[in-house]
């Protein structure tokens, strides 16, 4: 089997994922599951676009990526609203302190109100939903013009580029432990996981296991980011709590979970990003060749 046939057709994946995202938002009502599906497909489309990076001009890449980012932005607002509610629920359920946590019900009502308001804005006319659909339609139109099929070495160059960006983000995260750098590490890791999943199952278990490990790291970093956002929101909601100690206890509990996730994620990241870029890409290239 030729190397070219063993390589994912990234331009086809790009168009397919944009089409699937568009279809998810065309469903009547565009509920939470539809929005989740659309966001997932847009992320996969942006990951595929990065595999094509070195085959495109700067304007082609930046134009297509900007359209996908514009489509994802209003969907992300609703996702953040919903995940804050879920994160708060999880924290409260696991709380086993002797003193009560007063004010969490009021905080939950406020977060629920924010979600309701943002969902109404999203579904209203040319608001978030119309904006997302319009950006996807334009992204789909532009993607049809990206017809050049990249050679295998160019696709692996794209994979190596994403991996290298992840290594750089990890290095910056370890130097500063800044939430922004950890979030950048999460985005690069998510792209890489989607890119690895683009390889067909026939390529064997090695690539699948690697993709699963990078997805696990992305999930841990995503949960860490969600807790950071929740902590920031609670820190600015002092009036919600009838006593200051409840707010302090809740913030301390969030920080405890966040630090634990951070340590676990960085240990996993150290292992996954230990190989250098060429070594990592070489391993994937070898696995992608399949049986000789």
C-alpha cells in the first residue's frame, strides 16, 4: 500500500466536518446536543486545516481559520454557561466540610439565568445562530477551493508543527503556571488528538492509543480551565453569599481540585511531549505505513 493512500485526506476531512457542523445547526431548535455536535465538528475542521497549513497561502489559512473561529464563538458562550453550572454542581456534591456552603443555590440560579438569556440571544433571528451558520456557509464555500491534495510528507509536517506548538506551550506553562499558557497547551493538544484520530483504524492500535492519551490530557486541561473560570466568576459574586466564609470555602475547594488536575495533567504532558518533534512525527509515520 502506498504511503499516500495511507495518509488521511485532510482536505476531505475539513469539508466533511464543516458540513456536519452546519447540519447540526440546521436542526429545528438547535438544542444543547446540536450545539455540542457543531462545536465538536468545528474543532475537528480546524485540526484538519492545520494539517494542510504548509500547502496553503497565509491568506488562505488565516481566512478559513477566522471563519471557523467566528462560527465557534457564539457556540462557545453557551457551552461555557452550561459547563459552569455543571462544574458548580460537581464541586458542591463532593463537598464534605463540617460547615455549610451558603449561597450556592443563589449562585446556581444566577448562572441558570445567564444561560437562559444567552440561549435566547443565540436563537434570536440573526444573532448567534445566524452568525454561526453564515460563517460556516462561507467556510464551506472557501474550503471547496482548497482542492490540492497534499503529499504525505506535507501532512506529517503539519502534524509535527502542531506537536511542536504543544511542546512550546508546555514549556511556557511549566515556567509560569499561567492559566493562559495552560489553555494554549489544551488547544494544541486537542488539535493534535483530532489529527491523530484522522488516521484510519487500519493503521493499527499504536496511533489510536496515542490519540486517546492526548484526548485524556486535553480533557484534564479543559476541566482545569473550567474550574479557573468558575473560580473567577465566584470571586466577583460576593453579594451572592450571605457570609464571606462560604465564598472562601468554595473558592478553596475549587482551588484544591484545580491544583490536583494541574499536577496530573503536567505529569501526563511531560510523558506525551517528551519526544522531539521529528522523533514523534517519525513514529507516527512509521505506524501509518501499515504492514509491508
